[in-house]
């Protein structure tokens, strides 16, 4: 084996013997530990070989902490790590192991150990021989063995998988079945004969269909105090049936498992390498499964039901995703929750509730970007008005009249379909006639006249083929043509008549109302400007655009009586807001909600009814503030104040801050001469002289 390298004895030097010998004992799985004692013996025999090469018995260190762990990667194996550490610190003269090239099964681990052995001049020994990693030929050999080992592992897996695959393709592979399905002694899959198990599994599917969500199914089981069966998958009690509470993950497992729909599948999951030499299990999309055979065995639901459940679950899952497209109905009164789209940026809008007088009112909010980038939200729109407008639109759209029209169109289409059907039927009749003619011609000819007989036979065959094609076409077209039955028609008409009642009935749960909306509406785009614009896309493809005024603020909703508004208008001519409040209170008036009136409320009412303020009215009469007078006359405000203090101005009380407004005084009032600090005086003089020269 080692003919290219130096002889075995020459590889072991005194330096090697001075260091310890490390015997690495490896077992892959727990089963090997229990059953394959033979290989364990062989591994410990290597100890004798080390002693024969010159190490003492005390120098042989045994590392066997990896017992019971798979050798696929080094990361989980303490023993292998320890071995690497000892070798790299130069404590090992030799590493001993059975089929040493498999010390580390994957190549990365293997080459690393090899490198370290070469650096620390450590020898390697297995049953085949002794290797010096510093020697090029030995190293090449070891590297090849590592690669071979990996390749062998691969081939072994491939062989196993090949056998499994061909069985799987035939749907005959025996696989663990989910609870509720069992194998017969002949290897056929049947529903569990245990009536309790069978009924419970069936009940789960029925509950999901009724409630439309996995969580609601769990709740239903809980409220009915029902337990769900489970088979123990491993250990001593393997295969035993235990009953426990139904969990959300359990419901999902059952709903996602195609076997309950009677389908055989294989290759739904695949293993992908993950960092650290590990692998992760990935669920593949259905078109990438290796095998899928529907109607392979009895099931609890049909394949169509399975598909419908998958779609429903996907819808539910999306509701938790970043873009809550088509969220399912949830608690809370917002009708358009999950359907509202932001008219500014196109994102899904979320719902926030605020409480007003004990009722929850929805706001539709676009805040995706707001949360992510910590900026202001895109838009927030009060939702109550939008909800009722959309509800009304649905009621208006789904009138009996509208449906009558739709049914008339359907009738028209059906009539045309009948015409087409008659046409196709004629084609079939024609083909039948041709065939009959060809047959007669063939039978009439003298069989000895071979040439003519052959031609007529070919004719007859052609006619037969055309007849078959025409019949096929006819049957196919007939099957696809859908005409409404009378019962369907009656039900549709009844629904239209019932819809407003159902939708407006307070007894109809909000959840149901939201479900109805989801059946009819694709989405609703909302944009807030001076008014609210809503664009509704119905499932049928029609569009509706509506504009709603911005809802009034809360005080506006509680409308002020007309005579109070009139009184405020009149009193504002002469009085400020707080004076008006006092006067109205004396007269016994209150606000719309019966609250005593106060200045702020008076101002709000004035603004709402666009009444001019007391100040504005005084200004219209030509009254000005002190500063305005000073600006108008081009003099200092202090001068005007002096005039006021001297009683030279006539004015009126202007607002609740205690300010007055005055009539413009004549321009020739005397300028005061009062002692001032020098600096001020200079400015005063300048401005006074300017004024004087201007005059
Ligand atoms: Zn937005």
C-alpha cells in the first residue's frame, strides 16, 4: 500500500514516540453503538498496533465521545473537535482510527485535519497502513480516500433513493401515515377503522369548512371539549394512539397533508445545506414535488376540497404578511379592513379604532412607510362614513332589477348556446348520413373487384373517423355550455331581494357582513384631499368612484340650535365672545349638547357658521388698533399711547384679551414732549423731523 512512501518503520521517529497516540473511536448512530460491537472491537485493536509501533500503553489516549452521533459534520461532535485541538497543539504523535479517511466524512473537515496533521508532523494510522501527511504521496493517498469516502456516501444514498423513487412513482412506497389513515395487512391505505378517530378527523375538516379559519377550528374543538388523536412517532410507545387538545399547528398539518384527500405524494420537502455543515428542510411548491398521485386511496375530503382549503389557508397567511392583501374578516367593525388601498402610495391600509361616546369608530391608515422609516404616516382617514357609503353602494348595486338584467343577459347567451348546439347536432347527423352511404357503397361493390373495394373501404373508414370527431366535438361543447337551472335562477333572485335586509339586519354578525363585502369587492382605493375620494372595484369588474365630504368634527355633529346662531350673529356686532357667552347664559341658552356656553364654544360656532368676529366688524366700521393707527400716521406707537392716556382717542372694547380699537384721530393732534434717555431722544427727533418735513 505504501510502496511510494518510506517504509513504515522509518516513518515513526523518536519525536513521534515522545508525543501521545490518539485513538479516535467513532460510531455513527445509536443503533450502530448497540448492534455493531464488532467494529468497536476493530477500533480498539488499533491500540495494539500503536503499541507494536513503539508507543507505551499509557500513551494511547482514547477519544470516543462521539458515540451515538452521526459523522456528517464536525460542528456537533465534541470528540472530533478535541482531536483537532490536540493535534494542532502538537500533543499528538499519531492519530489512530478505523478507516481513518472517514474520520471526518465531509471533505472540509477531512482536509482541515490533514492540514493540521501535516503542520504538526502527526502520523495517521488506520487498518490499511501508516501515513505521514508531510509526505506528498501519503497525503495524496489520504486525500483520495477522503474523496472516495464522500463519493461512496453519495452513491449509497443514490442507490437507496433510486429504489425508493421507483416505488414512490408507483405510489407503492410505504410511508408513515397521518392519524386517521392506516395500512391494511395487504398494504392498502384505508380510513382508520376506529370510528372515534375517523369521526374526529372528519369533524376537523367539517369545522374548518364551516368556520373558514384554523384558529376558529381550534376554538370550536376547545369549546366543545373535543380531543384530537395523535400517533406516537418513536420510542417505546411508537404507534400508540394518544388523545390531546387540538393545536393550531396540528390543524395546519392536517389541512396541508394531501393524504387526507386520498393523494399519494413524495418529495414535498428537500434538504438544503445550511451554514455550519448543517442542513435545513425546505418545503417545495407543489409543482416541484417528485410524485403526486391524486385519488390513490380513500380520503376524508376530495382533491377539490383540498385545493380549496389550500387557497383559503394561503389567503389567511397573506393576511399576516407585510402587504395585507385580501385579509380575512377579523373582529372589529371596520367593513373594509384588508380591502382598503392607499390612494397616495398604493399600499394596503390598516385599521385603527378610536372611541367616541362608547362606540368604536374605524380610521383607515396608511402607515407602512411611517413605521419602517419613522416618518409621518402617509394618510389617515375617518372610516365610518366610507363604510356606510360602500355598504349603500352594494345595496344599490345588488338590486332585484340589476340581477333581472343580468339574468336576461344570461338567457340571451343560453339561447345563442342552443342555436350553436343545434348547428353542431346537424354536423353530427350529416356525418352519420355520409357514413351510412359509404357503408352501403362498400357492401354493394363486387368483392372480387379489389381495386374499387379498397378505395370504398378507405372512404368508409374516413367517414367513420369524421363521425367520431363530430360526435366528440358535440359532447364536449354540450358539457361546457352552462345554462342556469330554474332553481339557481330562483335562488339568485331571492338573494337580491334578501340582500339589503340581510346586510342591514342588526342581528347579522359584523363578521358575516364583512365576509359578504369580501365576496363582492375586490378592493377600495381611498384618497383624502379636501374631500374623500373612494374608488371601488367590484369582483365582477365594475368600478365605482364616490366623493364624500370630510366628516364633521365632534362638536359640529352636535348641531347648535338656529336661534342661538342668530343671537350670536346679532350680539357679535356689539360684544366679544365671552360677553356673548354671559348674555346667552342669562337668556337660558345652552350648547347643542346642553353644556353651558363659553367663549371658546362661541368662537367655534362663529367659525362653523362663518360669522365675522367682533374685531372684524369693528374694523369694517373704521376702528383700528393702536399699532395700526401708528403705522397709518407714520408715528411711534408710544405717541398714540400717550394720546390714548390723555383721553384724546375714542374707541371700543375689541376682544377678550382686554384690547380696544379706536377711531383714527385727526392728524394735527399735539405731539407730546416728554423727557427721555438721550439715545431714544435722537431717534425720536429724527422721526419727528421726518414727519414734520413730510407734512
Ligand atoms: Zn400611503
